[in-house]
C-alpha cells in the first residue's frame, strides 16, 4: 500500500465517504449525565466553576432527568448534598436522604431512565474524606460497613446501579454481599475501579463542598503515575462482582482506558470529570476554541480509547449535536 497506487485521501474526500469508513462511533447511547441534588424545592443553583451546570433540588432534578431522557440520554448519575454533615456521613444512608428521594421521584417520572447513584461519603462527612477517619487516617473496614448500608438504602429507593467511588479495598465485595443479602441481586455495581488522585476534580469539590478539611486523598486514590496498578485494581473488582468498571478522570488517562478495555470483558466507563468540563467551557468563553467541535472530538477520543460509556457534563449538548448528524 504505497503512494501513488494507494491514496488515503480518496476515502476522506466527502462527508459520505468519511462516514462509511469511520472507525469509532459516538452515540447518545454512550452518555451518562451527572446531576447534583440538594435539599429544598425550586432550587437551580448555578455552579460558578462549572458554567451551565447547577445544583438541583429534587423537584428540579426530576425536570433535568426528564429532559435528559427526552434527548435520548439513557442514564443519569446522582450526587447528593446532605441536610447536614457529620463525622461518618450518616446522611448517605438515611431513608429520607436527598439522593434516596431523588431516586424515587425520577424513577416515578421516567421509569425507563437508568438511575445510578454515586456511593461515597466525601460529600456527607464534615472532614471531607471518603469514610470513617480514625487517628487522622481513613479506616477502610469501618467505612465498608457504612458503604454497605448506603448502597442498600439506594437499592430500596429503586436505584438501578450503585457506584462505589471511595477506592476502598474490598468495596465491591462489600456492596455485592450486602445487596444480595437484602434481596437486591438485580441491582448492578459500577465500580470506580481506577480512580486517580487527580487535580481535575477541583470544580466538583466546589459544587458539593467536599474538599478534605485536612490532608488529601492520595492515601487511597491512585497515583497518577501508575498504569499497571490500575489493571490490578480492575481485575480485583471484577473478581469481587463488579458489573461495570470505571476509569476516572478520562482525558489524561486515555492510555489507562485502553489498558483496561484490553484486559477485561466487561463494560468500561470513563468519567470526563469537572476539571475537563471547566477547561473546555473557560476556553470557549474566551473564544479560543470551537466549543461544539472540541466537545465532540473529546468524547470521540474517549470512545476510541475503549470506553463503552462516558459520564459527562456535556451529555445534553452532545445529545443535541448527535441528533443533527
């Protein structure tokens, strides 16, 4: 296949030809839309560091979820801001908690929409760490007990998928065992299997007020320099009963997405996190980039790397753009 006998540009000449030979397909079916849910009614509080995103009260979250469903987006991921925070994050498993109420309300309004719930404690604890802290360090096994309570409470509310995100050792097994014991064997687990201690989370922590009050999360989230460790983490979670696995963040870790996709025969999710979103929005606001093209190019790159699903704050925009194709 040498020039001039082979001319690669022949198949790039028109949009029709480009579509015929396109290797990677991005579809609305690949998208998951994250929603922040808070106490109150009629609340749509803009997130300053994430232009275009809001913290919603349950009633307004139902509206946002319904709009996503109408746009063809198959799933939403819920994150909660509690009424109050304490040392163990007990509001996370409260039957009347904001996420539990949102699950019920969204499933009632749009039963066909897949509702996922992030299952972590950083938004719920007064210290901002992802579980029980003792002597200044995260107590892994005590945190697992609370995680089990939390995922069961979400399942009772009607959630389709729980997503444990604290990078605790044994967290998938603890979730699977507790769900099965309570009769929720059909509730799926999306494991945050390779979650890195990343600077890309900054805007999210502003949104949910979850920045650690002391120390950081590098003792339990992964070192950004490590790749083989991510594969080990994924393999362990698969063995513990994960139904889907995740790499987070996405854009700076596309090599990890590919490594994971090559290693496991399960759906792979990548989370295009708040910092990724904020950088695109900030540059677009300055007129430095073509926002729509950058969004689609970025999401396509995540699919090309091997992700079957993408959690993205750009889901509504991407759905709108895909509908025009």
